[in-house]
């Protein structure tokens, strides 16, 4: 491979993102006759047996899958519920450390989720008392919002103010878990004391349902991305993430028909903005580390809407949705590595259950084969189903729902051919190169086992690093040219101090610093003339408009060529 950098005088301006006509695919789907009316309160749509239907739960997954989940719930029987103390919130404000509060928060949520799954599968009532303890304890907390996000409240402080309630992705996910627990077990709670169910419903309303529809919280809930509270048009993964979890709470707990439909309609308008913001080429500008919380959450939302509407709201077979899913296959390098532009780890792990479920829903053979590939265990020379997660309750239940079909597919794989032969066939559906012309990302690999990726773009992407023109190179899955990633999140990471951190700046990427100049942050700092020809293995980008005036550039073009080209694979 040759990496060629040259300078020439010709300057041709080409913005990376051109205006496009709105598609409004969600709102058009919602406007079809009978769709709005298909969403009913009460949670009867939830595609799982009632807790009391023990025969159905006994048949839903194999015994081998139940054992580790019940054991996980048993460990939670001795869990000590952790209070979100004032000090744990204020520590973020004092030092930027968010880990103390979040360790309490996620510890409590994981315990609740493990107890829910264990009780659903065992059905003996053994986990109900501890589950009540956890839910009762959670309902007494002032807020379910993470300390790092509390400054969205009007006080701009880190300590929750009980006079104001808004939603972040932490509280939305916590609320969804509590709502799922209420849905399955409220009759069991009533046998102990009806005030338990009342308290849970009141807490969900206080923390999730009311803030979602409160016009006074549009600024704090700016992830809704509605025009009145999003003047700069900036959208990221929070929009599908929060909406999917909030809709779970609404569709499982809300009892008022009109209020439910108003909330569903608002979610449609909000998630539409995510689709309108993201490019139509299928790329995730936030990188593969955020794919599960961006495209993956969009899939969660659409699956929830499909199930809750009895299949009437159905965009799962839309090409854009499928292509957004297949991005994760293209960004995969090998041996656990992914392309880690933006705030990402090079080895962040891929949620195999999510990839499989997404593939099943949208009908992507590429994603399904990729999920099967990731199930391969080279040490044992066999394919195995992945562990069922309980760190996200909805996704854990969805994995249980699909478990039997997944196991059947793995059995066929293990019986179809020699392991390495079968595994090698599974990635034949992934293209050897992909060019995302709107996002300006290029991924390519050749038969010499070189993987190369480069990017253009602009310096105001979500989770942006000032890194236009950078690249990564792997040879036989060994990193040669790397992106350093982001480091541990702290207060400065998402503040006006973000670009005082070294990982965010161009000199710490595979880029030049002409005349000691750097790439600044901002939409106006962008690439020009970004071109890629996968069949030739070439990528080039003009960079002079990406740098500050101090760089004193007339024109700067960086070109890459991968040899042999990907078409020779």
C-alpha cells in the first residue's frame, strides 16, 4: 500500500452534506388509516406470556439457558440497594468523576433486571420480596437522571432538584426496567400491599411520563430534537435511545388512551428528526461504539412500535433501516477490532444478540451471517449462542424471545461443515469495501489481509474529534496505524473544555500539523473534494478548509491507495 500526500493549487469547494428533501417516513407511516388507533393502553401488546402462565414460560427457552439467568438472580438476593447520595452527585461537579454515582445507579438497575428475569423463568415467588425492595427503594429517589446530565436542569447544578424532572438516557432506561417489572408482577405486588403498585406507577409518572410531555422541559429534554428546542438541528443517539425506553414505559403503564396517543405521536415526530439528521448512506457518524445506541436503538424503537401496534406501524423492512444495521458489519475489522473514529474504543465488543435480532427483523442475510460468525469459538471449533444479557431488560427479554430459533440455527451450523470452512463462508456476504459518500467514510480490505479506513466529514459531528483526513490500518488484524480513541469520560468530555483534551485534537491523530496549525472544532471546518473508488482502492480528500488560519494553507490534499485493491479479493 502507498500513502501519498501531495499539495496542489486547485481549490474546488464541495460541502460534504447537501440539503435534501425531508422523507418523513415515520410520520407517513403513523398517518396511515388505523395506525394511530392501534396503540392501546394497558400493555396487552407486550409479546411475552403473563407471569402466571407457567406453561408458556417453561416452553419459551431451553433449560440450559435458564440456569445461568436464575443463578444471576440468586446473586441479587443479597444485593444491598445503594442510595444515590448527595455526595455522589456533587462529586461530578467537584472533580468531574461520574463513576461513583453511576456505580450505584447501574448496580441497582442490574439487580432489578436480574430479579425480573429470574422470577419470570423460575416462577416460584422466590425473588419477589427482593424485587419489591429494589423497586420501593428506587421509587424513593429524587431522580433517576445520571449525575453527568443533571446540569440540564434549570439550576444547572449536579444535585437533583425535586421541583424539576426531566429525562436522560439513564432515567429512561431505569424507567423502562421499572415499567417492565410492574407489567409482569403488579398482581403479585398487590397480594403483598396494593400501595406498592401505586407507588411504582406514581414514580414512573413523575420521572418518565410527565416530563416527556411537559412543554416546560423541552430545553432539558432537547434530545427530543423538536424544532422549538433544537435551533441548531443537532441530533445524536439520545433521540432513539430515550424515545425507545420512554415509549416502553408509556405503552406498559399509561392508562389514558388520549394521553398515550399524544405521547406516541410525539415520539414519531422526535425519532423522525434522528432519521432526517443522519445521512441516508447508512453510516453511523458516532462510530461503531455507538452503533448499538444509535441504529440499534432505532431498531428497538421500531420493534416496540411494530409489536405495540399489532404490526400496523411497520418500517422494519425499510431499506434505510436495513442499511443502518449493516453498517456494523462493514466497520468490523477482525479479532474483536472495529474502526474507532470519534468517541470509540477499538475493541468495544459487538452485541451479538442485537445484531441477530436486527437481522431477523429487517431480513438482512449479511447481518445474520455476521452474527453467526461472531458466535464462532475458535478455541473449541464450534459455534455457540451468546449469553443472554440482563444489563438492558428489554433487550434481554428480546434475546429470550428469539432464543429457540437462534439455537436451532447454531445447531445447523455445527452440523453443516467443518468449523473453519463454515466460519469462513459466513463473512462472504460482507463487501470487501464500502464507501459512504455522505458521511465520507471509506472501509476496504484486500487479499493480503490489510484493512484500511479513512474519513472526511466535518468537525461538528456527534462525539466529534477534530480528525478530518485521518486513517487506520490493520495488517492480519494487527493495528499498524491507530486512532487513540477517547479515554475515560469525565466532566470535560462533554463541556466547553472538550477540545482541551488531547484525544480530541488533530495532532494526536494520523494527521499533519502544518505550520503548527490544528483542525478546530466547528461545522465550517470540513473536507472538500472527498472521493473514493473502492474498486481501485483509492481515497483522497482536500483538507485546507479543515485547518485554522494559522496553518496558512492554500491547498492540502491527502490521498491513500490500498494495493492490491479490494476487488482482487
